[in-house]
């Protein structure tokens, strides 16, 4: 059986959120997901969507998803960022991950992106090998940096005092 890859619709978002939560558990961050279905619907659909989501149907069920959005690189221009590519555990090793990955790369080409980027956890050897087999480069000298909402508010309220 071959997976069917299609663009997500608003009614897919409850299942997409389930997959996001499953990924958070896999990545050892079970309490990290703060968004709700409404956030996905409001931000992914309408006049100015912030992301595009693909879902993979297998045997009549959504078995995986890939969520992407555009960024701009001062070095190469239009860049597609792959935020998450998730396949439910029971559906792995059926070609679903590769089908989603290929669709993301096709979408990048269709939309004239000059680069696709994403992050992978250092301990996720399976994912790193998968990406390397496709020709992706894992950049071990670049580190992801982020500031959560609490840190952002603290910085803005206190500025560089004490820094």
C-alpha cells in the first residue's frame, strides 16, 4: 500500500495536533506543546496562513504529517523551513516518512525556494542517517538559539540589567 500525500484541511488539525504531541513525547518533551487545535486552524488557514501542512493517509487514516513555512535568508533568499515531519510509530517503515519528505522537497521546488532547512536532535541517529542518505547536510557547527515567551518578557522588562 502506498501513502496518499495531500495538503491538510482544517478538519485534519485535531489529528495533526495528536501527531505533534506524539513527537513531543518521542523528543522527551511531553509537556512542551502549548498550542490547541484552534491555533492550528487560525494560523494555518485563511487569507494569510503562517504555515502549510501536508498529511499522509495510509489505510484510510492520517498516519503522518509535515508542517512547513517560509523564511527569508539574507544569504540565499526564499527558504522553506520544515518545522516537523512526523509519522505515527505504528506506521513507520512503510515509506510514509519518505513520501512526506519528497512532497516537502517538491513543494520547495514548486514555490521557488532556494533552500530547505530544519533541525534534528543530536541523539536522533535514525533521523540523521535518513537525512544524510538524501543528500542533506547536517551542520554541526551551527546551534539553534531560541527565547521562550517567559524569557522574552523577562528580557524586555529587565533589559540587559545584570547582564
